């Protein structure tokens, strides 16, 4: 960010960046100072940064809020964030991403987690916002679609989303797949229906007749 030879005028910015990074890692009272030392033969100035990290904060409390609890079931498995753990923003983020991955593996593709923190004298108070979303179930009706092509053509799981744009793109992708195999009249329509705590997405596939090229003939000049 600052390069190998930062200008002297950027020293305060360097110190502030380090202070913010130490705070994110739990060292809220870190003392950071900078100074330049000039030397000669050759002439140069060396930036020296002195750091006293101080005591590392721990998590004093964590508070979970599920934003969609009124329309979805209550989340029972929470991210592993506990009082007494060393406070580290990066570690918290990794735990939240791990929680999202677990929920996605169970079909809750719209699960999301975010957090904020407040530094107090007793430690850090971590507030976590969770959105579980419905369990997404994808079904295919009508004419068959190969199992090994379904996830590629309908990437709900890999995209972690079931929004309208993605579903419309998936319908077109299935039609395009069928067109290239001779089903030029193929039509695909999807529907979304909420069933208790599940969002059931159904793709109805109508391939129509398959068109096959049996013969190719040329007219006009026989050679160019």
C-alpha cells in the first residue's frame, strides 16, 4: 500500500493504518509512534515504527439477531463465537463464512452472516446478524434433463442465491442446452412456491420434437 520507500509526509497515515489493524486484532490500546533517522554516505532516511501492542482484548459478550426469524424457523446452530475468546475481526469473519458454508450445504443457499463490534473497558461486544432464508429445493418435471448437467445449468447452490434473475438465466440456459441437441422448440418454465420452511423451485421442461439433419446438398457452382 505504501511501497518500499514511503514519503515522510505519509508517516501519520502509516501509523493510523497500523493502529486500525491492531485494533481489529484486539489490541485497542496499542501505542504506535514513528520517527525518521537520517544517515549519510549514502544519504538516506529510515522510517522507524515503534509499537507497544499492550493487552489483547477478549470477547466480553456476543449478541445474535436473526433478521428473518418472523418468517423462517429459528436458527438453532449458531456461529462459534463465545465470551472469553481473543477478539480478532478476521477470526470472526472466518467463523461466519464457515457458518454460511454449513447452511449452504444443508440447502439454505441464501444464508448470510455479518457482524459489528463495540470496544469497551471490559472487552469487545460482538453483534452478529444472521439471515437463514428458506431451504431451497430444486425440482425438474416434464422431459428429462441429465443429472450431471443440472447443477451447471441451474447454479443455485454454487451462487448461493435463488433470485429471479438467476432463475430466468437458468431457464434460458436449459433451453440453450436443448437447442444445441436438436430440440429447437424447447420451452422451460419455472415456478417458485413457498411450502412451510422450504422454497420449492420447479423447472418444467418441454423438449418438443428433435430435429435431425439427414442430408446436406449444395446447388450452384461446384467449385470456387
